[in-house]
C-alpha cells in the first residue's frame, strides 16, 4: 500500500522499517541523535531553571501579597500560560535581531537565544501554577504566619520552601512545555545543524525531508525523556508525602 | 514568680475594649464589646457562633475592628495557639526555631530556646521528627512550645483542646497552667466547661457577639447572673 506525502510516494511498510531503523539509532546512541538530544535537554532545562527562579517568587507574591493591581496580574499570568510559541519566538527574534534593542549581543541563532525564548514562554506557566499552589497553602498558614509576625514577603518565601515538593508540578509543566515546543526555538535558533538543532525542530525538518527513521527515533526519545522526568517527580512527591506529611 | 501589680489586691486592667465591633455583610459578629480584662486567666465562653474566636482574633490583631478601640495600658507581647496546629514541613524543632527567627534572635539562641521549650512540653525525644507526622496532641504541644519559646506576656488560645483526646487534653492543660504560673496572661476559649473551671479566674460570657456577663469563675458556675448564661450552663452540663 502506497500513501502520498509531500509529493513523495512512500510504501506503508516503510513505517515498519522506519521504526526498526529508529530503534537502532536510539540503541546505538547515534552521535548525531545524541547531540540533538543533549542540546534539547540543555536548552529546556536552562529555560526551566530560569523560569522557576523568576516565576516562583512572582507566583508566591501574587498569592500572599497585598498590592494594587494584584488581581490584574493574576489574570494576566493565567492568560499568558497560553502564549503561542511562535509569537514568543517572533518577539524574542525582534529583540535579538541586529536592529533590535538587544542586537549588540549577537545572540540570535544561538542556544542562548533559544533559552531566552523558552524561558519567556514558560515563566508565566510556572508563575500561575505556583500562585495556585501557594494560595492553597496560604489558606492553611495565613493566621499562623501572621500571628508569628511574618511579613508578606517572608510568608511567600516560607510557603515556597514549605511547598517545595508540590511545586515540582509547576516546574514540570514548564519543562514539558519547553521541551515540546517547536515554534519559538525554530524562529530564534534557526535550526542550524550541529548548533541550534533540537529534538522538535529536527523532527519537523527530517519529517519534511522524508527521513522518517531519525524523526521517529527522536520522537521516541522525546516521549521517553518526558515520561522519565515525570516519573521521577512523582516518586519524589510520594517520598515527600511519606517523609514530611 | 514575680509579683506583678496585676496580682496584688485591686486589679488594674491589662486590656480594655471600648465598644469594639466587627460587622460583616450586615451582621454584627462582635457587637460593641466593652469590658476590662483584669484577671490573669480569663476564659471566654459562649455558644457556637457567639463570636468568641473572632473576639480573640481582634485582640490578637489578626482582624481589624470595624469600629471601637483596644486600649492596652502597656503593650503586651502576644502569642496565639489555634484549634488546629499548623506545622511547616520540617522537624518539630525547626518549627519552633522558625517562630523564634521571626522574633529576630540569632541562630544559637533560637536553638537553645527551642530545645528548652521542647523539653518543657515533654517532647525532647521527638525534636527531629517531621512535625506534620506527629499525632494531633503532639502537634498541639509543639504549637504550645512554639508560642512559649517566644516568651509572650499574653497567650491567646482558641479552643486548644477541641480536637484532642483526654490524655492529650490533660497534658495541654498542664502546659498552659505552667505558662500561666510563670506570670503570662491567659485568654482562651473552650467548649469544655470543666476546663474553663480549672483554667479560669474570670469568665467572660458572650452571646450573639455581645458581652453578656463577666464574673469570677466560681460565681459564674454557681450563680450565673444572666438568663442567657443560665440557659447555656443548663444545656451544656450533662
């Protein structure tokens, strides 16, 4: 049976072969594939760490703080969770391009640019989910912490620490979004072979070129990475629940 | 024990309420409460929803009155223990240290004072156990130690034994008694009338947000002055 894909006729049995080849690529830790996976992890982990450092304090302060415009900011951050990656990519592209305000740093089409784009994309997600978690804790802790004389800022910091295990969910949601998106890294990274090519952009490119084995291999790795990270976080939360209550 | 002026002959008020009110959505949760606290140990009694907890929170500063004033002849440092102990996800010891850090003590002093407080509530052996995994009674004792370590001049307790078994209740009462014996003013609510008899010098009875009567403990239980208090005692004593 033949199917048509991008003006190429592909034998459906190719899919079977593709899977096999893909599996061999993964099993053999193919250097090309390995480099792409490593860069993906580096970029998305860096972006997630930055997003947590920025987004978690913002989320906690939105949960316990009392300042004008708080409600507006809550709505804004919730809304920004749905930012389209291509739009973020475009904005960061404009900022980093030669003529842009940050053009002098020459970051465009570098991994650094990809980290920036993903951090921008993911920070609202981390902030909004952190706000929800901390707000729930605040209903339990509010009177006790105020009774002990904790300022709002101190209370926010305390609840971030106290919720450190449940907040892995917020970090994970951010990481999941970062590692899975294509649009932003494609635009600001440029998908340059060996420099800014990550799993998602490679999958998109190789699929359109018709190199299904590599695309599929990367797809498998991508799914495996996301599952493994989630499983580890789940184990951590279970342990924390038993150990700290 | 230091002989404070409060304990001598004629007692002066350590706190006066001047028509203190809290309104919410058109109802008076606390309605023009005017009274002077003179006894070192005062227990606030009243039916559910009478406004006891709210009154305590107004005095502690957790709630802001709609109108009226709190008059402190001299400001007292306060600590409050709630019905349900709230513990951070760390050890019992660290929970007490946290409360001391917020008072601005240095690390060494925090540790020393926290350990001393744990010993006073009899929980030295569980100092390094995760606080949230302790039993309800143990958690409440940690909460008392956290309050005690801060050496408050006024300790406010909102139904501190409401969810505890008899043994834990006895232990908590012992600890509260010891704190009071050191000269700390006590202001508490309870639904346990035996406890009120044991702990109080003076009873403040409130109903529907209004102060109905304020009488010495013996007098309150033997010859309550108001009909509302008589009804309350008749219904509550088995």
